[in-house]
């Protein structure tokens, strides 16, 4: 039996806050930032936390409390050189260690749909 294809939701950027300190400008990663996206009934709160030679992309899926039970699935961050995946935690959160700067695509596979961000600059 063939599993039906899940509908794709293109996430729309709602807010982007770039904050760069002098201490991290000399590093591989340009600085910390936060972004908020809307996709259907969900919001996606993303933040980048740089460290000395790597960065962490953290995300939280925010939804109406009645939808919280359906927030489970996996997260895939990828580009031509890198593919990273992690499960979504019980409270709709995930964290990925990103090894290099560049443009990435993010896909969040939920039980009934896939949230897509076609370009995230890290």
C-alpha cells in the first residue's frame, strides 16, 4: 500500500532579528539571530546560537494547545554538503549542531504535513 503524500506548507517569515556581537564576528559564524515563521496553524521560532567553531540551530513549534499533541516528527536541515536530522521533542522543540556557514533548507515532517523553509542563511 502506498502512503499518501503529505501536504507541504511553505513557511512565511514573520520576524527576523539579527544580533551580532564583536566577539563572534571573527569566528566562523557571523552571530546569533532569531526568526519567526508562520506555516498553516503553526509558528516556528528559530534561533542560531554560535559557538567557537560551530553553531546550534534551535527551533520551537508553537501552536494552539489543542494541536500540541500532534507536534511530533522529525527535522531535516540540508544543503549540497550537509544533511542533519533530529526528532522533534515532546514540547515541539529541536536542536541541531550546524558545522558550517551557508544556505540550508529546513523540512519539518509532522504527522499530517511538512513545513518547508527553502532558504536559511547560517
